[in-house]
């Protein structure tokens, strides 16, 4: 699979200076953690789940979570498990299963992990891992131990994606201690922790809050403070950090706006895509686009998504611009090893080699999986090209 693999090769050639690389569920963890992109959640009880997965694959989805936790009722868990086994059997019987997204199951209890792996049997080869809810050191270690056991029994590499959403992480008096415990747990199983996911909806629920469609997670100060501390302690670029993914965007369509749309008109006029701009605003996508930009600025990569319409904006804004790519390449040239300062090729900024090195390394990894846009290509063209005809 590859990002933007659902669009025609000749269109990709026009859009990209460097096309996104191909990868599979067996690719190195470092590559996969950067390639997750928009991770689309779906209730595990959907009766045509296998068809849904194939359909979303054709629309550019590269990672999905099949949820047995908050998205379904307590009384539906057993049926959800049975449905997963049926749907995996259906998927395994189809041709082209190598092009399926990375598939994860969000479980409720540690015991579900080895039980589901056993029940999946040979179709476990389609599974990439599990999403672990409400993760803390005390609660999370049994999940990670169960994952290690299931992996050993099945012979299948299985990843964990812990969700950071517990009240202990939110409360000021327990936050640092909780983060230190989370680090101890995920560091012990570092080779199997693909990414850390933020449960911002749960953060808000602890205070009876819900952000409006014209506000981002970063406008809710108590949520922004948690994101900052998670990145501070768990997302460092010194080799000790993990990929941290962006929070879910809850909205599909705006009925009435209070604030002026946040999506500038000029990029769309230049790209002759005013209708696209109006459609994005109508469906509350201007807030999503702003939040994705703030995710990147705050050290997050990828995003939890609960609607297919959110996938393409996440991927389009993850593509590395030609300017970013040029800066990163210049900073990492072997002859720059001693440091120094240089003017960018675009002659509009200073590149300081040592301070910008970690940024450059992360940028080139993102360039590998999401590609590098041509000089005259912006996110508007990438959005427009990816929308199904």
C-alpha cells in the first residue's frame, strides 16, 4: 500500500516531486508509525465490515481500528467479537489482501487479546495489533503482557497503540506521576508500541466540556496543556520518544456558524477551487484543517478519524512541501555535520544546522511515507486530486 495510491499514476506524477513510498504490515516499525496517517475507527459490529474495509482502502485509507470499546454497547461486545472473526474470514478469502489497511482492534480487557488471536486462527495474518484503552502504567501493563503472549503463540508480529485518556493524566496533581508511569510501561515494550493516541473526548468529559466545530483542541486550554505535557515527556526527538497522534475531530457538517470561516480564500482562488473551499466550510472542514496544522506544529503526526471525509485532509496536509524538503535536505548534508547557519534555497529563512537537525530528520521520514509535493502544488491540489470523481 501507499498514500495516494488510490489516484492514477499520471496524477501522482503531476502532484509529487517525490512520490510516497510503498509499505506493508511487515515494514519496519519506524516507517509504519509515521505512515499511520488518518486512522479510521469503525464499530466492530458493522454487518458488512469486510466490504467497508475494502471500500475505504479504495479511498486512500491505510490504517483502521475496529472498535469493541466505547463505540458499541456493553451488551454488544460478544456479537462484536463474533462478527470480527466472521469478517476476517471473509477478508482472508478475497484476493489482493496485501493491499488492505493496517488493521487494529480496540479491546476492553487484556483477556480479549489472546482470546481473539486464538479465535482468528490463520486470519490473524491480517491483524497488525491492538488499541489499548485508558492506558496508565497500572492498567496498561496487563494489556502489554497479554499482547506479548498472544504474539508468541500466534507467531505474528503485533503492535500496541495505547490510548492516553484517563482522568489521572488530566488532573494536575497526578499528571507527571502518571506520565512517568506510562513511559516506564511503553519503554519496556518499546519495540511493540507503534504510536500513542490521545483521547481528547475523554479529557473533555472529565470537566463536562465539548469543543465547538469552529474551535480546535488547542483552544480548550486544559486539553492543550495535557497535549503539551504528553509531547514533552513522551514525544521527545532524542531517541526516547514515541509517535503521538492527533485527537479525533468530531464533526461532519455544520448547521449554523458562530465565527467567521477560518479557511483563507486565496489558495483556493489560485487553484480555481472555490467550490471545494465552500464544501469544506459547509462540512466543518476548515476547523479540521486548522487543527491538523496545529497538530503538526505541536509535534503530533497522524490523527484519529471517525468519518471517511476526514481522511483526505489529514493526508493532504501531511505531504511535505517542496520548500520543507529542500530545507531538510540542506540541513542534513554530510558537509554540514559541524553545524553553522545557512540561508534557505527559497531565500526566506535561516536554517541553523544543529538546532534544526531533529526537525529535518522527522521531515524526511514524513517525506518518505507521504511524499514531497512539486513546487507549484499545495494542499488544495492534493485535496482536489484525492476526492473520488
